[in-house]
C-alpha cells in the first residue's frame, strides 16, 4: 500500500440515506426507554474551550502519551476532481487533519489527509474526511476516512479515490497508508441490503484488529491485522423505516460491543438507540428514545455519556445535547446548549470532552465539561 508523507507542524454532517473501561457490571440487554428527563436543569460546574479554530472536528481519542487528539474532516475547499453521487458531487479537498492538545499546547500534527466536499445544485454541502481516530500501541493512529455515496463512484476521482471509504494508519514518522477498504466490502457484499452506500465513521482499535461503524452501509465490521474485512452485524431500520446509520462502536464494561446510531431521514426524535452487540447473536437495544447520536463513551462511574447532534422533533434543528445515561433510571441532560456536537470522550480526570460545532470549518472547538 502506498504511503504519503504528511507535513508535520509545531485532524460531515453524516451521510444520512474512547480512556480505560469502567469495572465490569451486569447490564440488562432488554430494550429500555431512553426518554430524557425534561425537568432536570443542566447540571454543570464548568464549561471551558480547550481546543479552537478547528475544521469540522469529529472523533476524539487519548494518545499513548496522554495527549488529546481530534480528527478534523477538513474545509470546503475544492482541490481536485469530482465524482457524481446521488446527492450531487463529491469533490476532492485533501484538507483533513489531526490536531493534538498536549501539555496545554494545541498543534495540528498531521495535514493533507483525504477529504472531500459535497457540491449540490444549491451550493457546497457536507465536508467528509477523517471522522474518527483511535490508537493501537505506541504511535500508530488509525483513522476512518468517510465517503458518503456508492463505492463504485470513487473511481471518478482517479488515484485519489483509493483513500476514501477506508481506514488508514498514520504512523509516527508522518506517513499514512490504507489499512482496509471498508466501502469495497460494501460494494461486494452489501450486508444490510438496499442501495449500495458507504461512509466509514466510528472506529474502535484493539490489539490486532479494529471495529468500524459504516454509517452508509448500516453495518459493523471487523478489520484484522492483514486488512481483511468481515461482518460483525447489521443494524435494522428504525420503527419509521429510516436507515439505522450507526455512528460509533465502543467496547462496553461487560465485554460486549456497543453501537450508537444517528438514524436517517427525517431524523425523528426518540428513534435513535444504543445497541448491544455480541458477535454471532442478533443486536439488542440497550437504551432507546434518543435522537441523532453522533458519539458516546463509558465513564469510570459506570454511566454512559452521549452527544446528540440536534434536538428538534425532526431533522437537525435545536441545540445539541450532552446526556448521561445511568445503568438504570432515566437519562439526564448535562448540557443543552451545544452546537452540532460530533464527538465525546470521558477523561481520566472525570471531565467530559466534546467536539462542538462539528459541521463547520474554522470555528470548531473541543469543550471540557465538568459535571
């Protein structure tokens, strides 16, 4: 696989069609309503901006040295060819990046990662590129590169098309290469059925393998050390027949995989769930009753923390939310003033870190929220 040197300096809206785990606990696998307490005020001690001036910030991760990393999808600048897709054209940008916060200093440590901007008849749309980041051992960062369209459409970008719909590895010496062709798996297998569509989004890296949530293909996939891809599970359509749109995969305190979902058009409130997945068994709803979940993480307190991209009854209106989901009892809104949050990570200090303004370039930020 070809490697490209990255300049080092002193990281989509989703296509619609993680800290140490807490101590293991016994959790129910039956559907449990996630209706959020509406009478609970925001229960925050403080909110501070720890990273700023980001370009479409998405997933967060702790590096092996303890630094905080964020994947940036990039800017809407067009720097290359375009590929026709159902919603318009995906035009190459190449402005994806990785930014690090370490010892109080923010620096963009990788630039020029694959990204593209959707061009529609009404103008520029979503920016898609690095969506999530995870570390495996010392130094190797794994990143999902989204696509948001039929896998075969990538060919219109020529040699640049190979980078999209994939997982890549970014090495300490500043190079990256393709680890697995996630969209290629969708093209050949289409495990969830329906139109061919792929948008690798959430990522979990473990020794010798990664798990990927394909938001376009509605599937959870496993990637082995040699880059082979296999199906773990598919998520069914929602009760309104909208697509499932999985967004993140995290190892739960009980050893199972847990997956969040955005859901598809019209993004109805109450339709989004957190799913519990054990390979070889049908996925089960762990908690439900949410809307447009873009990311989640487990806290050392045994609670689950998730962010909702929006809160209006349908589509993307209303503020974003940070919600705490206890093992039992109703979820509680911790912050109801977020703007299109896309990532969440619980820190070793108990603080919660959130990628905010995750669908715009230049003004994206990471917040530190202390409950």
